[in-house]
């Protein structure tokens, strides 16, 4: 399988506009600008899409890890925050990703939960391609 994304851009880096879309049309020609990426203005940003991708990938990896321990999650809720800033040369950079996850997993001990979370943090396919710190704050909810 191949996941395909598209983007177009017109104008300069700071004053131009563009769109981001996916081959599946899940994201159809969504507008983005310098301001939407770096200043919090309305519109999309590739970093926001990366955060959503990491959250989704992490959830599936975590569910898979629970399954390897003969457990099934009743619920997993994850927030991934991509922090941007400047690198050593002053260029825009992704500095880190912070993940917060809460899961209800009947029968899971804290030890197994922590093991599954760490394995998901390092082994989900999105995390494997990233070269930034990925930090996780995880909470096992009571049954």
C-alpha cells in the first residue's frame, strides 16, 4: 500500500498560499499559509497533520501491544502535540512530540501497561521515521 499526499503553493514563503490534500480525499485541498503553520492562524499545517498521524499510529500500536498480552482496550484516547521552533541554524524545525494517552484496559497491570506504552512509543511506524524526541505521559484508567 502507498499513502499519497499532495501540496501546491503559490507566492513567497511568508505571503504565499497553498493547499494540502490526500489521494483518498480524506483531506481535500485544505488551505495553508506561513501564518497557519507558524503563527496559529486559521488553516492547516503539515505539523498538525503529523500530530494526527502520530496519535493514530500510536493508538493502533498500543492496541496491538495489548493484544500481544492477551488484553483488549475498552478505550484509548491520545493527544499528540508537535512542538515547532528553530534549529541550531535558526530554521523552522520540529523540536519534539509530546503524547498524552489515557486507556482503559481491563485486566492490565501498571507494569504491562507501561511496557505496551513504551513499545508503542518506539515502534509505531510514524515514530520510526521521526528524528525528534517523542515523550509520552500515560495513564491507565480503572476498569
